[in-house]
C-alpha cells in the first residue's frame, strides 16, 4: 500500500510545476534527489546525479554568491527560509525562481537542505510592470490598456542605456504585416513608416526576424542590406543600430518583435542578448495574458448563452451527486423551480434504479473523464422522462464537477421498439434474398450493425467479423483504386437525400478480385438526422466477366484487323504492336516478346513492353537466355505449351531468381508460337490483377498466330519478289538474245551466195554463242517460273488447309503405279542432267490406303528435290520395302547432303538457316511442308537422313490397305 502511495505522489509531483529537491550540506551542495520536472529548465535528474552539472551552475552568476552564502549559513542561523533568485536554463534563458528550503538532519554526520523550487518568472515580470505603472499613474495594472502596459515596458527598457530607444511591433492576425508599433519615444513618422510593412526577407530588422523565425542583429543600419529600402527614415529618426528579437507565445505562435535602437553603430555583448530576450519574453507574457483573459470572457459569455438556450437538459453536479446548476430546459421539462431542483436530493428527481447505479457511474466518469449512459428524470406530475446522458469531468468555478447533457429519448425509444419489430420481419425477408443485405452507421468507419450471411459467399469472410467492425471493416474489402469513388458516391447521395448505386471491385479472402453492385439509401429520424445506411450488395463478377470477354473479343478483333493491315510495316513494328496488344488484351501490367534460335536452345529477347521498361531497374539487360538455364520463362519451350504461374512469389524450384532491379512479378503467363513442330517465338505477360486463365491463353494465341501469318506473308512476298525479279531479268536477256539472233540471220540472208569466207565462219560461231545464251536464259526462266509456281501452290495449299477445304478421297492404291507416274513426269529432267535412275520397286506389292493424285504429287516433289540436289552425271534411287503393316518408300540422292542443324526443321513452312533474325522459306520452296502434311493425313510418317558430302535419303512409310486385294 505504501509503494502505491509513493508512486502516486511521485506522479503528482512530476506533473506539477513544483520541483522537489534535496541538496547535501557540503561544498558545492551536491543534489541527492530532484524530481523529473526539473526538465522544464532543460536538465534531467541524471545530469545532477552523475556530477556533470552542479546546482551552483544553474544560479545566475550575479546571484550565485548570495545564494550559496545563504545555504552555507542556513543551519547556523535559521532552520528554514524562502529566497528568490535567478537561474539560467540549459537553453540560456533567465528565469526567476522561489526556493523554499529547510534543513533536515538524516543522522549525526549528514545534513540536507530539502525544499521546493517554483518558477515565478511571469509573476516577477508582472510585478515589475505593475510597480512601474502604479508609480506613474497610481492605477492597478488590470485597469489600463495593453497599449499603456507595453509602453511602460518599452520605457523601462530604455533606461539601461542613454541613447537607447525601444519599440514593440505587433503582427496582424494573418501574420503577414506589422499592424501596430508601440514606441513612445520614437518619432511618429518612424512608427507610421513601420506600420503596414509586409513581412519578408530584407524588410528592416523586424520583418526579417519574423520571416526567418530568429533574432536579427544589425550593428550598422547605414551598411546593412536589411535596411536598404528604409535607410532614409532611419537616418531621419536618428538611429544607426537595430536589434530585434521575437515575441513568442507559449504555444509557439509569433506575436511580434521587441526592437532596440541605438544612435550609433553598436555590436551586442552576451548580456545585451539576455536583456533583449528578457524584454521580448516579458512582452509575450503580458500580450498572451490579455489575450487569454479576453478569450475567457468571450468564452464565458458564449457558455452562458448556450447553457440557457440549448435544447437539451444540462446538469452541473458535484462528485457526490449534489446539483450546482441546471439550465432553463431542465426547469421547463421537469416542471420544478430552479431553486427547488438545486436544493433537492438527487433521489427526489430520479428513479430508484438510477440511484442504485449512480455511484458506479460517477467512478467511471472520474476514471475515464467521460461516459455515455441512459438515465431518467421524474417530473413534478409524476411522469418519467427517459434520458440519454453524455457526461464528462469539467472545472467549474475552480472545482472538479460533472457536466451532464441529457436528451429526452422518449420518441427515440418508441421508434427503436418499432424498428426492432420491423427488423425481425426484415431479417426474415432478407435471408432469402441473393446478395448481401446490410445496415451500418453513418460514421467515418461505416460501423456495421447488421450484415447477412451471404457476405461469406461473396467475400470469403464470416458475417460476424463485420458486426460493429469487430475484426474487419467492409471498407477494407473495397479495392483501393475504387475506395474513394464508393465513399464519395455514398456521401454525395446522402447529402442530396437520394439513393446510390455503384459498381466496384472487392478483394476476396483468397486474394482474387470480384465485382459487386451496391444499392442503398440513408435512413433518417424525425428530426432529419441520418441514423443508418441500408443497402444491398450483389456479386456481378460473372456479368462483368462476360462483358469483359465481349469487350476483349471486340478489342482482339480490332487488333487483328489492324494487324492484318500492317502489310508494309517492319518486323520490329509488327512485334511491338503485338506485344503491347498482348499486355492490353490480357489486362496485364507488363509483357515481352522473344524469338527462338534454330535448334530451340535459346530465347532471343526482341523487346519488353513500355510499362515494363518504365519500372525496370536492371542496368545490364540480357538479350539471349539459354533455355537450359532459364527459369520459369523457359517452361513454355520445355513443356511446349502455355504456362501460367498465378502465384509467382511462392517458392518454386524452377525459378532462378530476379536480376538486380528487375520488376517484381505477382503473376506470369508464357505462350509459345508453334509452327508445325517447331517453336518460333514466345510471348510473356505479367502482373494481371486477377489470375490468368484459359481465356487469356486463347486471346494471346489468336493474336500471336495472326502475327505469325503476317510475318510469313511478308517473307513470302519477299521470296516471290526475289524470284519475279530474277524471272524478269532472264526474260529481258532472252528478248535481247532473240533480237540479236534475228538481226544476225537477216544480215546473212542479204549477202551474196558463194563460198563461206572467214567472216562467215566468225558469224556462225557468234550464232552458236547466241544459241547457248538463249538456252541459258530459257533455263533460268523455267527454273524461276517453277519456284514461283511451287511457292504459289504451297501458299494456296496452306490457305486451303487452314480453312479446312482440303479433302481426301482414300482408296486402295498400287504404290508402284504411283511411283511410275511420278517418274514419268520428271524423266526429261533426269535426262537433262544425265542422271542414272535406279529403281528398286518389287512387283506384287500390297496396296496402300491413299488418295492417288495427292500421293503422286508428294513423290513428284521428293524426286524433283533429289534431282535438283544431285550433280550432273550422278545417280538417284527410288525404292520400296515391305514392312509389317506398312510400305516403306525411299528417295535417295547423291548430292552434297543437308546440315544437321537444319534437319529437324526441313518440313516446317519456314525455318532459320542460321541464328540470325532472317528466316527462309525452305519448307515452302521445296514443298516439303506439303509432303509432310499430306503423309500425316495418310496416317503415315516422313523423315530424312543425310550426311554432308554423302547425299540424303527421304523416307515415307504408308499404312497398307486393311481389306487387301490386288488391283
């Protein structure tokens, strides 16, 4: 119990202005105890306990000798006394203190000076001014104006130095101008020139001091720039030096400046600073004192006016319950006279049930300083008025009292009873309504009073967690980008007394975004005060998704149309467009596009989206990513399908980590572009707010295939243009040769008949050369015409294939007959190159399941390809082997062979011949792509074996006809 008392007392002391101190009666009077509120002077108890600061250090140098001498002889002459002296705070401020001390002997050997120290600076300053005023006029200080008091302060300050003139310059309410100058001994024209000056840098000493918030010392006005605009008026007033210090209220507000002027240049010493500061502080005390008194009088007048005219009942009572005052409403409502109420016992005007809990309520008010509760009052006619009381502790005429504001809640109780009954019916009704039904308060937190269980289905959280905002507030569920919109929509609707309707996003417990639609209206009481907000919240995510899908489909269609029109755009422009559209169509925050090298071992980064580049801080960006060492970004290539990662931060053994400065990913999706069996490019997007899904994959896949078709079309046009140019050149050459030949023959016919001379022989040789050139030109024409024809045939085939218009008519077909027809078509080419044609086609082979015409075209392509690759005079071989359920056809050439890096891609529509960005239409030019597609349609297989320098073998395996019969 003693400890609690000690702690309580120490707490009281430390929160009071009185400093408790105990000093040992020895040299330097070391401090043995000092209360924590010594901090008001800038020191802590530890400063004294450690010996770093001695008490003598606090005492003003001019008072130190007297004070310490008094301490020294205190025990010999007087057991206790009171003395006043000055101290210097740690901040250099001079304060007056009253030191009440007495000597206490703790044992025979040690004595202590125990006492209390009180700051009396304000009192001393006030006494000084009062003394001066009483001496001058005989009036009390409170009876004279602030102007006169400040004038006395100025006049008193001027006495310390001949030639010193002082002024107090006060600011206007906005602290923007000097509004009033108190300077009894300065010329009137000088005061007039200062009043109205705007505060700013270089506006005399006062204006600059206020602007900069610090003391300003100008030791020679004639030279200092602060007085450049007002130097003449200073000369006329006879001043050369200006020192200005701020007059600062206890709240930190700057009220004005105290200024000291001298008639000659003068640099201040330390004592001058203290004097200037002390006078500024004295002015601040008096100004603030007057402001406080005036504010108090106005406040008291307003209080009395409100007290007697407010609509609610007001009681002022002592802590024991006795009434000290009531307002007129209490008298009117209860029917008693005011005198009767104040003299009555509380039990005379309140019900017994309230009397029983009154003491507990008073304890709560004392502890919490306020309380809200329900009570009642008994009227003179015996009726009882139910009240809602808002009570709090106040200081009333210097006493701790309880101010209670009581409101008659008779009508409110009736309304609430009716409301409770209505709510029963309401809850029974809303339990069957799809969506959330709620009621909340119209306060800053939208405190939830009721919320239906449907909130669990929509948000993932239990309804009970929202009631009274016990765990969650509904406001925190709203997407941060929509929160202000929702709050403003509701408040604006309430202000104009209309219902509201809003669609916005919420964050489900699982982290996904859902769309909801809210409709509601404010409920007011009879006085027009908003009591509740009632509303419904419906999940419209499916509708929004459908709308979004429709919008995305429209956007994709527009993107594909725009992409289709980019026929003259460069590859970079096409890729850039597709990349940004991929980000937009999937509602992502960033994206990138990369191409693969020939053997699918590395991603070659083409570019990142604009949004990604704006956030990326990677200083040394990579452009080539080996598939083998690339993390999740390489999975689309390794798995050869789209890969979605909707929780990118989660641990994953496939991740390799970010480079320093890389954009942080939350979600990621990679989609490959597959042409035949080759991946040619990869597009990635990331950081969509919701999870990526198959719809996103679909959007990207369609867009990417559109891009790839456009790239193919552009390169096809390039190939056609190339061969057309060569064809045109060959045609021009042929026309030139024909023209020369015609002219040569015409000249020969004109010559006389006779034996040939040497010139005729020369002409025959020329004719032979012309015929060779003619044959060469015709050969070039045929070859390029054939290439163009093959390209056009293949493009037509691919277009028909993609549109599903290629039809097959399968029947039993004799493979030997098909090969014979194909060789017959190409026999002239074989003869032209003087090739040896070797055939190993047994008779009596089983038939195969085939479309004869389409299968013949395949072998024409393959044999033609072998003829082209085989040097003149070499051989080609066509053979057939019978295997279990298949016939195996081989077409072998003795050409240079095919590079192994190209082998896996021979049957693609196009592939790289190296790792550059240039792509060649090898598949289309050789028609190998058509061959593969046709054989696959026949449920067969086709492949190649080749070795550089030793030629190539093309293999075709076809299934036998199930119902075997010979043709």
